[in-house]
C-alpha cells in the first residue's frame, strides 16, 4: 500500500514498553536470531560470504525446501525483489504484477530502476491476487514490437492485503506462466506467515508450483535485517552474485546477515513465530468484529487485520498512544501483528478501540 498516505501520530515516537500494530518491522530481534548473531560475533571469520555461517544457512534453506537451489543473502526486501526481477528481464521486458503489489506501491520505482527500464504492467484480481485468466489477457493485450514484452509474472505471498494464494492457485499460475514462457517470481516478505497459515510444506507453494525464484523474507519474521533470494531455477541464478555486488548487496561481514537464519530455521522456530503472529491477528479479528460499527475490509488469513474505522476512533486511538497505519481511503486501517505480539497487547487495543467508538 502507498506509504505517502499513511497516517501516524504527529510525534511518531514508539514507546519500547508497548508493542504496536503499525508494522511487523516494529518488532525487535527474536531471541534465537540474537543468540546466533552473538555466536557469530566471537572472533574472526572469512568475509564476503565465505564463512561457515553463510554456507550452513544456505544449506538449511535447501533443507527447508527439500531441493537443490541457489541462495543469496541481501540486506532488505527492496533489493531482493528488484534485483531478482531485474535478473529475469531485459530492459525491453515487462513484469506482470497485481496493482496493489508491494513492488508497485512501495518500492519507489526500484524494480524498474534495477531492471534498466523494464516495466511493471498492472493487473487486477479480487483480494490482491492474480488469476491465470488475468495473466493470459495481459500476455495477449498487445504483441507488437512497440509494447514491452511480458517476461515475468510475480505474486506476493501473503498478499499486501493479507490474503493467501492456495497451492492449487499457485500451480495454476505456474502452469499459465510456463504456457507463455514467463518466469515465475514470488515476493515472500511474509512467506513464513503463509506457510504457517496454509499448513503446507514450503515446497508445495514454491518450486512444485513452478516458482523460479523466491524472495524469502526474514526481517518481518524476527531477524534484524536480511532476506534470502532463493533460485529454484538454478540456471537462472547464473551470475546473480555479480548483480548483487553491483547493486550494493554484497555484505563484507556476511555472517551477520546469514547467521541469524540459523537460529530461526533450527527446529522450526520461524514457523512457530509466524503462527504466533497469525494467531494474534485471528484474535484481533474476533474481538474487533464484536464491536458495532467496524467493517472488515479483507479476509483475515495471516498476521494482519484490515478494518474501516470512524475517523474519531482513529484519532482517539492515536491519542491513547497506539500506532497503526491508516492508508485505505478515509478510515481503512491495517493492524499488523508481529512474532512477539501477545494476547494482552491485542485485548488492550481492542478495549481501547471499543471505548473510542462514537456513541
């Protein structure tokens, strides 16, 4: 969603004693990630990813997906998405995405910039999701040399409005992409929440569905920084290390990006934290739907709740010190739960909201 229309209290300060609902980026570092980071800080190690932590983290990601794949660690999601999409395209190509996709609304033109001019072509679909029919329509919309040739289809899992593609829906999109010779990219900033909600194996909604490259989000799942670009199409990964370096994403002390993944991936910690965030959003949804005058905007499926609130209630909540985004029309708000959100946090917010509603 567009950050230009986001509204927060004037001071914008966050009190460390309170957990907020503006973004899962507000949360701190999960203790398991912190412990792994501390372990990596004991002494010297080889630079630029030639260290044991980076190699082991990449291997653990291969174990998670149960397949050989090429893994690259970068600083953030903007780089992960933009560089991986650029790697799939020539400058005269286009990327098919939903019109509320993060790469369209919140990347400041980075995909086009790193793609040297490759264009995002916007598609519509209910609840933030693309459809095979919509993709095929875009492929045939124009086929002349004056139009940027479709080359990649990208989906966001979970979507920007908190909905999920099922494994069957992704397989259908993957089949349509293959039919028309398109690469299949997945923005997985909240991939952990999607896997936890669907209760599936990660392979079922990635390479087995035809996904060529996944941007596997870590920051929103409890890391301090760092995303993994995972190429299931290993041939497509050729020379991506050069692109990452050119894009300023080769961390000299790479172990401090990769090591926390070890703590998160061990014993399914990443999925437990994602499930916790999802459960708190479910509780938020249950409590808010009991308050008269509140309209739910999208199905609640992962760690977010989208509701339409009266303006006086929004202002009253801000005055009470709560932080959340209001960026959908007049009263559309996103309430985002994090890996460390507690039941007490949710109930306190819901109680304050109930007390703030116009009588």
